[in-house]
């Protein structure tokens, strides 16, 4: 039976090991298509660890010039304050069981007041987004972000915005003028994390997200 929905089950996965995967499909006419690369990290006792696949910040006014309205410096850290917003994207894949908690973890570089975590209402490109072109933040607020502490982790439960496998885009906003700084995915360590907790111990089995591909396609192993 031909179908466009395919699912693969992985067994024998090790805890705290990051796995990369890509799906390559070929239809009955020999046409080949491939998904983007994805990654997931199963941890102990029904926990899954995901790092950002994209993150950036934009700013309304400049730091090193009298006026800068185009934001996005591409640095190895995120800045958060009044007039500065951070955007994070996670791709949650391979999670089994009912999700009972989802915790956003950010590692501080410079201490500062926290803020709020909200869901983004539009697509964004970390290499192109600016304050002028920033995505809409429709709300509601997902969580309150506690104070950022240098060389320490800050955590916020975002379970109200996470309900299964898929892509999740978060915005961090603040009304405080003092600048807080956090590590990004470009940092040498301490990347932003999303830890998913499920009601089942799913550390040894993973299920890939469903992908829509050409009708009649067959799956074959591909490089990470």
C-alpha cells in the first residue's frame, strides 16, 4: 500500500547521547528527496534533551553606534533587555509517551533581570531577522523567566506551550533596561536547552517524527 506517512522506530539508544538523523526517500519513478538534518538526545528516566537549532537576538537601538535599528550581530551570546528580544527555535523529535513537563534552560554570561517567555506567531530566520522585521509575538505568555545569573543556569517551565513532537519558537522579552547576556548555540559550551519529561521511561526507544514525502516513496539510510 502506497502512503506518504512513514515512521521508524529506533532501539538500543544510549542516554545522554546526541543522535543526528536525516530521511532520504525515493519514489517509484526514482525521484529522491531528503529532509533537513535533525537531532535529539534521550536522557535517563523519560527525559529528552534538545538544543536550539536556531537562536538570535534583535535590538531597537545600537550599542556601538548612536543609532542601530537592524539588530542581529551574530555574536556567540544573546542579549535581553528593554528594546532587545531573543528568539529560540527547538525541534522536538523522537519523544514517546505523554509529556508532563518541558523546561527551558539558559546559561548566563552577564547577570540581569529575567523577563517573559512567549510563543512566536510567525517564521523567522536567525541570519536575517532584525528589529524592523521581527516576528509577531501574539502571546499568551508561556512562562516567567527568572533572573539571569552569570555562570549559572536559569530555568523556566514552558509546558503550556509544548504538547508533542514538532518545532517550537520562543521569544524572550524584558521591560528592564539592564542587559542580561546568555550563551547561544554558537557558544563553545552551555547551549540553550529544552528538557522534555514524559510519563514513560523512553530512554531505549525512539520514534522519528512523521514526514510527508513523495507518494510511493521508500526509505533508505542516509548520512547524519
